[in-house]
């Protein structure tokens, strides 16, 4: 049985994510304006630097969402031998993961999102796939395993359904 499952971007969820990010960016821009003294004439250097940096990051993220909104390729692909996803930067960097290397699946709350956490045992097989920064994010030194997170925030299902889909295909 070589059934392939492809999960695509949910345009409504992506638009909502874009609206939330834009709203937060507007608030941060107001903080930046306050920090540079637009409202009271007093320059607040720490607030200006912090809000400026956060605003820059938010604008880059918004731009990335805008450029990817027309992409019609699947965000998650699952088959009987493995899976790949582009829902988080770490998942995108590591690419295709084989089911035989997966040792555990969990739902983890991270910030405002619940993610499917996949624990991978065969670390040497995936050693050269990601940058040093992304490798450090995924590698658990204590257990010598990789922990890669997958998000359901932009696809057509919720995180529990995504977790169940991962578990059902892992058990096969």
C-alpha cells in the first residue's frame, strides 16, 4: 500500500495569519513612533531599538507570507516510507524524514501554537541537511535525538487531526 497524502495551504487560515501579523506590526510600529518621541518629544533609545528590530522581523515574516500565498504545492507530503513538510523552517531544512527513524510523536504547545513534535533517532543520517543554527534548534544533546516540529497553522486541518494522521502512518 503506497498511499500518498498531500496537505495543501488553507487560504483562509493563511489570510487570518497575515491579518494577525499585520495587526501586531501596526502595534509595534506605534511603539516605535512613541519610542522615537513622535508623541511626547522624548527619545527612548531602548524602546526604539527593540521595537524597530521586532518590526523589521515582523515585516520580513509578512513579506514571506505574501510571497508564499500563491504557492499551490503541498505543505506536507506523507507516504508509507516517510514524510516531508514545509510548515516550519526546521522542518523545511531537514526535508524528507523516514518513518523507520521516528521514535516518538507528541503534541507540544509552543507559544500560541500547538505543534506535532517528531523525535528522530538516526541522527547521523540527517547530519548535513540543516544549517548549524537550525541543527542546534532541533538537536537534543541530552538524548542525542532530533526534535522536529510541524505546524497545522496554514493547512486544512487542526493540530490534533495532523497528529492523528502522523500517528496512523507511523504505525503502518
